[in-house]
C-alpha cells in the first residue's frame, strides 16, 4: 500500500520553485483554460461510485472553475489522494487509483507540452482498482469504560472496516459516557493498524472517563428585559442533578420556545468547582421586543385581503405576548357582497399558576358580507390552556359574542355565551405552523352555547379534525398530506341556530374549487342556508424542486346537511394543482381548483393565494 510522503522545502527553495512554475505558465500560455472530459471507471458498487464522483474535483470543478494545463495536472494529482480516501472509507485499503491525462501518466515529463499543443478537450481517465474489503480484527477501548459505553461503540470483529464507522465510534462512546454523567470524559481519535496480508484492521481508542459529576450553579447570561426569576423557574434542570446532556438539551429547547429569545445556548464549564460539581450556563440573546408585519391573501371567491400586524413579545417582562392585527377583507370575490374588516387583539400570558399553563385573552371586531349572510360582530373571551405532554394540550374557555346578522332579508341581534372545551395533539414539530412535513395534527372540540337574546336556543357544537403527513422519499421532499373533518350540532335544528354558528363547506379551508360556504342546503334564492353536520376530506401530494420551488396536486371532498348525523348530504368534490415558492417564513402558495360535480351558480374554477400550506 502506498504511503503519503510530505516533502518540506526550505523557504528559499519553495519560492524558487513557485517562480519556475509562474515562468513556465507565462512562457507556455498556461493561463488559458484547458478544457477536458472526465471518465471515472465504475467500481461495481453503486454507493462507492457515487462517493468517488462526489469526491472528485476534476468532476466537480470541470465547468465551474476551468484551469490551465499545469493546474490541470495539479488538480489530477490532488484527486488521487481524494479518491483514495473515498475508497478507504468503504474499506478498500489496498485500492489503487490511476489517473491519465491525454493518455499519459501524471509523471510524464512530456505531458505539459502535450497539453500546451492541445486544440480540443483532452480526456482525463480515472482507473479504479478497489481491491478487497478489509475487515475489523481487534477493537479495543483502552481505559476503564462502563459496559453501556462499550456497547455504544457498535464495532464488532469481522465487520467491514468502514472508515466512517470507525471514526463515528469515537463519538458514540463519548456520547454514551456523557449520558451517564461523565461530563469531562475524553475519547481520543482511533488508532488503526493495518495488516495488509491479512486484509484486516486493528482499532483502538484511548478513553479517559473522568469522574461522574452533578450539576453545579446554573446561570442565565444575556438577559436584558426578561425577568430573571421567571426564566429560572422555567429551567428544567437543577443544581445537584446528575449531568445529563439530553435533559440539558431539553431545557435549552424549552427556553427557546418561549418566543422571547433569538438564540439559546447551553454551556457546561470545563472543570468542576470546589464542591466537585460542574457549573452550567445558558447563554441567551433576546429578540427585539416589537415586530411589525403585513398580511395579504387572495382567492377568487373571497377576493383580496390586506392587513397589518403588531407584536409585543415581552409586555410585562415574563414573555407575555400582545398581538394586534387589522385587515380589510372581501375586496372583490364571487362569494362576497361588500368590503369587510377584521380587527383582533390577543394577550397570551404563559405559566399562569403553574408551568406549561397559559391564559389567552382575545377581542375581535368583524364585519363580513357574504352570500350566506351579512354579519357585524364583537367577540371576546378567555381561554386557559395546559400542556399535558410534549404533544398534548387541553383547553377550556369562556367566549361571548354580540352580533347583528342579516340572512335572506331577516335581521336579528344575537348574544351568545359559549364554553369551548378542547384537546389537541400535534407531533409535527416547530415547522408545523407553515410547512408540516411529518407527524400528526388532531383536535377535538366541544362547544356548549347558549343564545341569550334573539331566537333563544341552547346547543353544543362537536367537531373533530386531523391531518397527517407521510414522506415518500427524502424528508420534506415528497409528501402525501391527508386531512379530515367531522362536525355535528346537537340540541338544535338548522334554523334554531344563528347563521354564523352553522356548518358550511366550500373554499380554501374545506373543498377547494367551490365558492366559500357554497356546499350544502340552499334557500330558494340559491344562497347557502348552512347545516348541522359536516364531513370533509383532502388528499394532497406535495413535491419540492430544488431549494425554492414546489408543486402540489390535490382532491378535496365534502358535504353539509340539515341532519345532526355526519356523513349526510350531497357529496361535492374538487380537484386542482398548485405551485409553491419557499421563503424563510413559509411557502407562498398558489392553488387552482375546479369543481368535479358542479352546482348551479358555481364558478368554473377558484384561485387561492396565501402564505403557508393549505393545512
């Protein structure tokens, strides 16, 4: 097996050599790029062939970084080492790489002159003799290592001697030691001894576990406007606990999810303190307290909407979030009959009475003029939410609404009081808000409601929804997204309900291709009445192209009826295609859908533009 030899020239000799190279290039016109082709002989292993191609600068830089004749020779010589390293990583430690340029070896003294005289792209051929795969013979850990850490090494005698696995073993042992409290453990890089005749590799790792340690003083560094006592109560690790990297990382993530920090970094000390404990610091950088944004959306049924938002991320010093928003809505649209507005204010207070329990106060003023009804309303309420586990959240609230609604020429005032009870499950992770790529979202909500004025009624709205995301290939690239919705009203018939409390289907949130609220029973005028049950489902395939673009195809279906039993009514289906442009705040979405079983008065197609996936 050839050895790498490093020759160190005296400084003057090195400068002289460099001068000769420059003079040779100037005399020969070497500054002119020398075009070439590359052919790497297949090794017989698809994964190895791909690794060889990825390792080759001759291949990667052929078009993007053209070079002169002399530099081409240097690039080819560099590739010999790179390709040999790639072969070693697959266990081929006796491999041979032969590179020829214009049919000549790289050491051929006539090669520079041949390249200077070339008038066409010269061929570069790479011959590969992979040789046998070497196997591990002896694997040892030098030092007193707990059994759990020994098992984490994951290298067994007789296994292929893959360089990546041998190197990764160092990290696995170190991680296992740290997880057992050996915070200051050291595992040196592996020492490998090659036995070429036996086609074997002996590997040893020097391990110094150091002592098992407990956490010492825990500090929060970088706080400016966030209350230190509040942050300390949030930290999930305590002084005196056994050092555990997994718990420390969980604590770091928990602080990051508060919304007031741009960065959170956990940093353990390099040595124990006088008490034999290991101090731990969380370095935080606070986000700007204020954020101003703009919103915009468009669909052919509801027209355009434009608005502005304001957010205060730390109102009273304990991560309270104040969100204000105002939008002008229904600027045009085939399912709207006038311009509306939507103004909202929400205040979220975390850790009320106990950890992971928050209170949200919300106010809303809304005006909408739709085919189904005209409504002007003021809404307000308080919701208490508690996170029971990483993916489970329950909520209970009190909501009040005062509204003036006109439907089919009948104008009524309504005063409503409701007690929504909900349970949510979400395993889609932080990206689930705008771009879910895995996991499940599900929610079940029961909303007992009393109509205090107007047409008096007491009823309960039951609703369950869910969506899931299945990757067909590389994570986040090819996704099948499924969505379902079932709802029912108990205790009242359709016309005992305020019009805005009934179920409607159609539009971007349920069945694309149909106008907003257009699916279900209708008055003689053709306008929607709404119903007391709903069923809807979606199948959508999403495909990303490169970093910034994507596409989607989908089929939606749904039904609304006057029966309180779901899965009743005339089923309507729509289908469409969409385009996506991915940005740091989520994908910009454009969907076009058509009704598959068109109703009287339906549009030929519907167009939807917004930020974030449809669900």
